[in-house]
C-alpha cells in the first residue's frame, strides 16, 4: 500500500530496452529521475500528514522512502544490461 516502486517496477526495465532500441542512452536517466522526484515529493507529503506525531511515524516514513529508493537503485542498475540488449536487438534487425 505505501510502497510505490512495486507499481513502477516494470516500467523502468521496459524503458531501458526501448531507449537501447532507439540508441538514446541519456533518455535512460529520465524514468529513474522522475521516480526519484516523485518519491521525494511523496515523502514530504507523508511527513506533513504525520505532523507532530511520535517518532515511530517519522521512522515509518523514512523506512518507506529508503526501501523505495533502494529498490529504485537496484532496478536502475539491473536495467543497464537491458539497454545493451535493446541496442543489440536493433543492430540485428537493422542488419537483417
């Protein structure tokens, strides 16, 4: 319910393959950057709703942010080979 990256997870590797197909390596940075911006905005919104509540609520908000950022970093690093796979697929189709 609170973790966002479960819903965003399939989009980042798919965009890595698509950007590899198009040959635009800098475009591979846009989805993780957008997801990071959204996660930071969402963290601020959760902390605003917590307000003056006890520290465990703030700790939970921090846990959700760190867990989502860790998942985002893992998926981003794992999608680099998919970029090269997209480039290879484009080269194979272009040659044939």
